[in-house]
C-alpha cells in the first residue's frame, strides 16, 4: 500500500488545544467488519445460514464475502469531496472544486459494483449487493444520483484517476485480509436478502463507529491488517456488544419443557391445544388464536415463544399491541415472564412507544449508565443504547405498539435496520381485531415480510371476522378446511401446507349467559338503567363512544366529594355513597396514568391474598381506553352501540373473575341505542358514525334488536360472522334496507380507498420486484418535528393530531429558551394527543417553539398555553378541568 492509502481518514475528533486526531479509513473498514462478524457469531445458527443463503453459499464460504462487502461500506470516503471536508492528508490531487456534498456511501456503492463485477460476480447480484451496502445511511441512491456520481464531471465526485487507484488499493488490501473463495453464482438478491444485508451493515457501522469501544489507530497500524482485524474482533467488538447489552441469542429453554413445568400450573384447554400444535410444526409458522378474554392467550404465546425459539433458532420476541396503555400492561407481564425464566445471562427488554417514560416498570430497569452490567446474570435490563427509535427493535425482547413493527415495511430511513431486528424472531400481535382496513392491510404486508425473513408469528384475538382467516390462507399459499373448527379455535398456517385447526373448550367457569337490555341513546336513560341495577350495590361500567359523551355523563351525576390519589382527583363520592370515576384519553398523561392505576386497583382482579368480595356502589365512566387488554371486572355494563365484535369485547368485562358473591342475579349488558323500532341517527349529536362504520353499526343493531340474551363464548363466532358476512344471511327490516345500502356503499368506498392507500404506502412485497425501487421517495417518521403530514409515513389513518403540553402561567414558559432536562421531563409527562381540527390547525401554524426543537423530549410537542381560568389563550372554548380533562365547550366530531 502507498503512503497516500494509509493517510485517507474516516473519522476525526478534536483532542483539545487544537490537536486533531483521526482514524485511518482502512482501519475503520476493518472495525465495522469485525463488528459484523461478532454480531453474527452471537446470532443463532439459523441467522448465519440465512445470511449465507442470500449469496447462495455455505456459511464457511459466505462469511469472508459478507465481511468484505460490509467492510466496503465506507470505501467511498476515499474521494476528494469527503477528504476535503476536513484535511486532505493523502497528498492526492483533490482538484480546484471537489464536491463536498457528495454522499460517500453512494460513492462506495458505485465503486463496489464495479469491483465485484471485476471479480466475476453476476451483474444483478453485484448491483444489489452494492446497493444494500451503499444505503447504510438510511436511504437508497436513485438512478439519477448514481449517474451523477459515475459521470464524475470535472473529477468532482470520484476524483482523478489517482483517487480511483487508491480506492482499488484499499479494496485489494481488504480482499487479501478476508481471502474469500470463488465468487457467488446466485443471480440476484431477493427482497429479504437485501434487507438483511442492508440492516446488518448499518448495525455494524453504528457499533464500529462508537469511539467508546473503538479507539483511533495510526497510519502505521495499516501495516498488519490481519492482526488489526483479529484484535478488534476478539477484543473491541466483543466489548462493544457486551457494553450495549447484545448478548448471545441463546434459547431461554435449552430443552423441551411442558406447559406445567414452565409455569407451575396445569394448562387450560387453549394452552394444551397450542402445545399440541407446536409439536407438529415443521418450521416457522403463523398461529392464530381466537378465544375469549381470560382463557390464557398471553401465557400460551409465551410458551409458544419458548418452543419456537428452541426448535427453530428464533432470536428474540416482540409483542405488538394497539395502544400505549395495552403496551404498558403487556410490558409488565412480559417482564415477569422473563424474570421467571431465571436465565443465566442478562436479558434486554425495551418498551417501544412515545410514552415509555411514563411507565414506572420500564424506568426502573433502564440501565442508568447506558452500559450493560455483564456481572448481573438472570437480570432483565433496558439498555440505553437500544432506546433510540431506530435501534429499539434490535433489542432481544420488546413490547410496544404495532406502529413500531409496521415502520419496518414503510419507506422511512433505516427501515431495513428495523426489519433486520424482526427477522428470524417470534412476533406476537395482540388484539388484532382493533385495526381498520388501512392498518389491517399494512399488517398483512408485514406478515408476508416476516414469513419471508424466517420469523414465526402469533396472532391473538377475542373476535375476528372470517375474512381474516381466508386472507391468512392466501398469504401462506395454503387452504382452509371446508368446514372450519368451532370457536374458540387455534388455526395453524405453514407455508404451502394445508391449514390445521384445533377446537378447544372454553373455561366452563367463564361461560356466561348475558341478558341484553336495550335502552335509548339518551344519557339520562342510560344513567337510570344503570342505577336500577346497582341499588343494592355493585361495580358498574358505562362505556361510551366519545370523550364528550363520557364527560357529559359524569356531569349528570352532579357534585360530590373529590376522590383523590395524592393530590390528583380521580373521581367523586356522591351523597348516597356511590363512587363515580372517569377515565378517557383526554387527560394529561401523568393524570391519565394515575386514573388508570386507580381503575385497575378498584375494578381489577382480586389480589391473591385478599378476599374476592367487593362492597359498595362504584361506577366507572370510560371510553374505548377500557376496552382493550385492561383486566377489569364488572357486575353490570352499559355500553353505547358499537360493532358487534367490540360489544362482545366489552361484554368480556362482565363477571370476569370468580367472586364469593355478586349483587346481581345474572350479568347484564345494557346497550344504548338498541331500543326502539329503528336505530338512532349516528351523526350529530352522537357522532358514532365518526368513530365506527355506519353499515356495521346498522347490521349490529339488526342482529341484536329483539335478542334477549347471548351465551359467551358460544355465540361469539356466529354473531361476528353474521355481521361481517358478505351474503344476505342477516335479516334486515325493509325500513332499514335503503339506509343500510347507502351506508354500505359509502363504507365500501372508504375501505377500498384505505386498502389502496396501504398497498401504495409499503415498500412492496418480498416475493416480487416491487420492493426494488431505489427512486422511491423516503418519508419521515410520524414523530419528526415540523414535517407536513403528507411527507410522513403513516401507520394509521384518521384525523391529523398533535401532541400538546398544557402550560400555566406558573410554568414560566419562554418561547425561545431550551428547558433543562428536568423541566422538559416534567412537562413531557403532561403530554396529550389531540385531533380537534381547530387546535391542530392553530398549533401547526404557530410551530414548535424554537427552544423546544433542541429538546429530545419536547421537539415534537406544542405548548397549550392556559390562562388563570385554565382556558386556552387562543380559544377560550377549550379549557382544562381537573375532574373532566380537556373540555371543548362546543361540539364537533372527535
């Protein structure tokens, strides 16, 4: 190698006193290759074999080629534009006007493609491999960008011939260091191959660029490249992985254990069915569990993870849920599960959503120094390195919202890193009935990618339309049985094999005969109906469809003595002793969390050591936040009319736990809007049509109208199938035919539009060439500040929303000042998400405050400035109330 080659730099820093320090390019390339090698060594064997198959080689032959490719990620830094960003130490002629704006990663791509062709690689394989390496800064180069670099006008991008010679010399040195055998003969990379190579390259680059673990070398160190690589591989790369908490991906269960041995109690029928199905699997699969709440779906999923990981070499677990609240509850359960495994090595568990800072159980396990402590075997920690949003899915274990998983297939920066994080993993999607046509279609696209990347998937739902089972069969190229198993059931999808279904008995102690009581939609009527059932005491739920309706109902109960948790009001005690609590999403986050904690304490399951008997009259008024995953137990429920699957979900909170006695003779579900000869209008003032599809509401009304009772869980499947059936099985009164047809036509149009938007939003399918579109415009994450919504990747559709921080005069808000971390955290804990059009438009026009844009916590938030009466200074009709949350004094759909 020439002196010039050794004096090309990759990284610099100021040592103080004006003494610069720099790291030779060639050594940095070896550092990153060492990281990739160390990462793969800690991966399961299946991951290494999958990476080898991407090149069509055995692992021993693929390894040196993979390391060579990844080492070349920054080869393009050996160009005049990059070297002149600091000091051109090489002595090579940079010319009068080098292009310092050139993306060096794309220079790497151009150069690597040519070099691989020279080594005999197939053209398409060389092109895509170079592309996967070249996009390690987050996005792919468009054909126009590559042509501009290749044209090298006035030698501004690639430089004069001597620069090309230097890059080739570095490549030859790497080639000699790794000494790969004959070139691969595979024609091209598939979509999954590309994502794996691109994701691993970025991960290794992030790690190998960390100066905490990789100190700078000297030009003379380039004289022994093999020695440098071995040293960095055996010492620095291992130390770096230990430091961030990336332990070897070993199975939690080294040998088979029965369900009873794993959890210490006998399996329920559902759990036995899952264990039986797992024993028949030949490889990664999709398992769909449809069963009522309380049947043990979560424990079944945990057990499935242990067996799937042990048998098929899966490398971790991610659990995706529809909301932050359900994510928090699942995080606590997952933490208990992992601790219960008593693993001999530390485990990393991350909580992935924007409100993770509010979850105490997560904050308690976060590593305070940002460095994992390898001396704590059996512990579960949340390493600081993985808390960055692009790295979070690289952690071995994660719980969060479905949005984080869906971003892996949307065209955002570094989506391939996120996708690499989910590859060869077990991914659990809970409450999958909760998604609309857009998010549901994105989920199906994600399932295609996960299966192509060797993952196994568990889908959990209490209720599910039959169309979903058919779509899953199409996705896996398999065939549903002509006569499906009865509900509750487990459906197993293995690619290209016949679908297998297992029926199992529901817990007989959880079977309920629920009496339906139709009432008008008027809140006074609903209040009276509820009151009649708890005259002698009882725990009741009023679950309504909008926040305004919940606030109105709470006010209908009049004044009362404040019930507090600390200084925070969570409800009121009426003169007759009735306690009334209010829970919805329009409270500041810290207040909402305290209300959720109070709700769980009062209406949740009995403590094992406490008596199961409850006394007094207690009422919870809530919106859909109480509908999903929260383990709540009521004697009687009043609910607004909603789609039948959600009504059944709500009914699942009736008599949920065994108790010594109940004040009611039988469980009762009061349905507001079900009384009368015709359903109410779902527009103003109810606004139910703004929340749910009108055709589904009408079909639900037709199904339940006049029905005296339902048997749970026996009736769930037939009721859901009738409402969502595509035929005419459901009897519809002639007086409603025209209204239903009109609503169906409108809904079909919306659903079709949502599906089309989802198809267009994703990166493409893994089994076609759709994914290979480097000219696709890269979108921003949804939490990127100051970006118009049209430029954001969307995991959900709906009204535009903003995150607001309510601030009072006492907060001494300064538009230009950057708050310190303690103050920023205190304000962030008040965050609320609002979608009211007037507020969104007004705040977006004002923009994020200058000082907040520098804050990692507040850069995506807007201040909601309140006066002494807690009214918004921009619109006095918007006000904050301790008892009600944020109130809109005039109405519009939510």
